[in-house]
C-alpha cells in the first residue's frame, strides 16, 4: 500500500478507513430500513468514507446538489442517470379576453431493452446485440410519486445519495 493511498485528499476510496462499531452498525441498520438517512458532521469526520464503505458510490446514484437546486433538478438528475430522457413540451394558450397561459409539460422517454439478432452481409458471422427502444410517458416532475412510478417501471434498486 502506498502512502498516498492512505493519507491526503483523494477521489479514491480511503484505504485507512477504520470501522467504528457504533457508527457503522447504526448506518448499516438504517440502510436496511426504508427510511431516509442523513449523515452529518463537521468536515473531515469520515462521512463520505462511511457512506462509500457500505454503499459504494459507483453502484448507486450520486446527485451533487447546489444551493439553488430544487427538487425537480434532483429528479431530473436521477432520471438522467438511468438513461431516461426528458422531453420538454411548452404550451402557450391565449383567450379572447387577451389572457395568456403558459405551461410546461415533460415526457419521460423510458428505455426498453430487447435483443435482436444481427447478421451482417459480407461478414462471416452473426451475433446478438441489445437495442434500446424508448417508451414516452408523460410525467409531472413536481410529483415525487410520478418519479417513483417511473423508477419502479425500470426496476430501480439503487440508493440515491445527495
């Protein structure tokens, strides 16, 4: 093990992580529940290392938030991470009285994977490939239940880490 793998600031997993029976035990117990988990504390206390030890970031969805993020921005990030494309539809309607109504709707393009046999002419073989087709579903990004329904359709099993 190299000194740089143990000490210093790095994006790589910390090799010197020491499990703390109480803290790690409580975290693992919380992960097994169906509740939201908030890990908080001062800087350089091991919050990121604790989460990464038990919920590796590369196996889950990490959404890096900014102070101006709204819940819709978080939902969009989660959907994009799962290759769900959002199509924005703007509507503008005016009435005889001169009032103008503007609205925005979103369609989520949910990937549906199937397999297709491919035979290439001029080549001496064939194989199979996965093709993605997209199913459009209208979605109201302001309603968390609609996001949950879309994620359920794609069998989403990851943790979302904000």
